[in-house]
């Protein structure tokens, strides 16, 4: 069963998960804050957009460390490429990637944070709101995947 679900093994998932856990633990230990990608996005816009939402003290006061935090996302990808680890190209059309990104961004704002913030940090701190959001987006994702399979849209 495991080989069917994970044909390339689970070691790289385990290592990645350990690094993510270590990263958010270090972030929390040094700043007392939880990490999440969507808040970085909002904090970044605070440099460019002068509307009240983007000029909130919470965004203005955290944008420097969030810039460093997000640089870790990019650095992780660069290191992965430099180590010449296996990569799988996406065959998804660019318009679908763009539409998906827009919908994810909207959902992140609507849900008060992104999947990484709620799923990793929020659930680790047993935040009831984060648990509710994660259950909702996981159930929606499962239902969508099964519906698409039933309709013959995916193999």
C-alpha cells in the first residue's frame, strides 16, 4: 500500500517535514510569532500600498523578519536544484497555474491565513480556528478530487 501511494519512497517527505518543523520552531523561539506565507505577502505589499489594511502595525512591524523568512523558501528551492535532486516538470498550462494562484490567494485572505500558517503553526499550537480551517480545506480538497475523478476529469 505504501509503495502505491509513495512510489519514490517517503524519506524525502520525512526530511522535508523535519526541516519545516525545525524552521517554524526556530522562528517561534526567536520571534514568538508563527510563520505563514500569506502574511509575508501582505507585509510585502505594505511597502507599496498605502491603504489602511496594508499599513496595520502588525504588518509594518513584522515585514523585515518576514522578508528573511520568505527568503528561506527561495533558498530551499535553490539548494534543491543545486543538489541536482530529481525534479518533475509541470505539464499544467500557465493560465491554470495563474488561476489557481489567484484562488489560493483569495482563499488565504478569506480564511485569515494560508495553509502553511494554519496547517503547520496553527495546528501545532492547537488553535481551534486553525483546526477548523484545516478540516474545511482538506474536506473540500478531498471532495473536489473525488468529484473530478467521478466525472472522469483525472485519472
